């Protein structure tokens, strides 16, 4: 086990949480975009909310636990495994003056809920702060170990 293992683990978590914050900010920025991409019917489609899935770097939890029991080194950090699109239906808003309104006057708006995005942003921010705290604790322990050697 490396003395920098905890710093590397915190660093991977910081990178993953930063990606989550980037995706949330993209979702909020595009919450009113009715023309985000062209679908298979050559029609404009509203922006679809994106979500980040995180997973442990390496295998399953039980394999990490067995590895930690054997050699004292189990965790490898976290990484973003995939960014998926939310397949929930678009919000239909009555606005007959909008250029993208259908014949009935309804506009398909993105499936982005600002409240959900703020909750995700707060969660990612808190996780980021917790990993900064863990990183600083690891750094402090390494600094104390260096002081012992004086």
C-alpha cells in the first residue's frame, strides 16, 4: 500500500464530483432549450437531462474487501462510468406564440427540473468538500510523519 493511496483515492473522487457539477450546470443552462438536437425523424428535439453514474475503480465491493483483508489495499477510488440521458417525457407547456409550438399550441420543453438539479448540485458540492477534508487530513498526517523524522 502506497503512502499516497488515500490522496489518490480522494483525487479520483474530486474529479468525479467535479464532473457531476459540470453536468448539473449543463442541465441548468439548457433547461429552456427546445432545439438541442435533431432526432431520427429529422425534427428538432428539446434538451434531455443528463445524469452521471459513478462506480468504484476496480471490481465489486466484496472483492475489494477480500483484497483489503489479504494485503491491506482494497479501494482504488471512484470514476464516472457513464453519462446517460434521462428518458422521462418532455414537459408540455401551452405557449401558442412560441416558434416550436405544435398545432394545439403546446411546446415540448426539456425534462430538466431545476429543483432536482439544485439537490444534485448540493450533493456533489458536499461530497467534493468531504473529499477535500479527507485530502487535507491525509496531507496533515504525512506532514506529521515527516516531522517525526527530524
